[in-house]
C-alpha cells in the first residue's frame, strides 16, 4: 500500500514538460495544462502590466506596433483598461493616445488624436454582467484570456500543444486553438503562449480569416493582485 501511495504521489507531482521537444504531445497533457491554467486564473483578482500590440496586415505589407499599459479587475463584472501612449509605424516612432475600456457592459475605443470614439455593447441587456469576460477569445479587441475556462475553451476550439521553437517567448509553452465547426468567430486560429512556471498568459496571436492578418498582444512585467485604482 505504501508503494502504491508513493507511485500516485509521484505521478501527481511529475513535471508537465518531460517529453522531447520533437515528440507529439498527448491529449492528456493538453487537458492537464488547461486545468492548471484555469486553476491559476481563478486566483487573479487584478493585474497591472506593460503591453505591446502588433497588428500585421499581410496583403498590404503593413505592420504597426503599439506600446502602453493595462489595468485589469476580475470583478465580477470584469473590467479592463488598455492605454497606448506610443506606436511605431514603418520603423518610425510617434506618440499616441488610444484607449480600450470595458466597464462591465460596454466596450469603448477612444483615439484622441483622430477624434474617434467607438462604443459597442458586449453584454446583452438581458444577460448577467457578472458572466462577461472582456478578454475572452472573440469577445474583446485582443485574444489573451485571463479568466480562462477549460470547458468553454474545449467547447469552442480544438486545442493542440505545439512543440517549442526558438522564436517562442522564453520559458513558455504554446497552445494552438482552432475553432470547431459552427463556432462564430472572425479568427482562423488563435495561438497562446503561457509561462511554464506561472501558467499565466504571456502572448496571444490571432490570425484573421480570409486576410491572414495577425494581431499579436504581449504582456510584459505583469503584476498580479497588486493595488489598482478602481477609477
């Protein structure tokens, strides 16, 4: 009995990344990773982070890179504010004042320089705002879920663990999400990179259907459960 108990304990505490880099990851490994991601996500109450957002328009050969900060409150309802204060277009840096704000019901995009204001209702009038997730895939302006739910992800996407390549962010693992048939989304696929130790999202890459355009959102120097000004 003692030998059996020790074997079970070793299996439960074994590292998740023991297979060779060129080995095909098992479905069980993906399921365990999603469970661990959801478990960590449930502990996030707030986040402050430096962010980078790259938009690559493949057909036009255009690439824009924005830099700024993000503040996230898990709620309920979840709220988020992203403020971009500078950008690089064709290698030329310039100041920027653009914001994405989700207040629990409405998503607002403000561009002070271009005097633009866009507002759309994310949560329907008859829905519970507590269930809204502004960072869920396909709901908000970028795909980097902080409140990931394994069952919901598996319901909407086929998830694959991709072997690591040199270009991946350091000390991360890579999950590729392909929409299941019948799922209404503008994306052909979404690639997510998570910290191998933290199980927190580090980078999200969304590839648009048809055009092949890419949106890449990267979190830098994220601080979890730090003090946030609700205003």
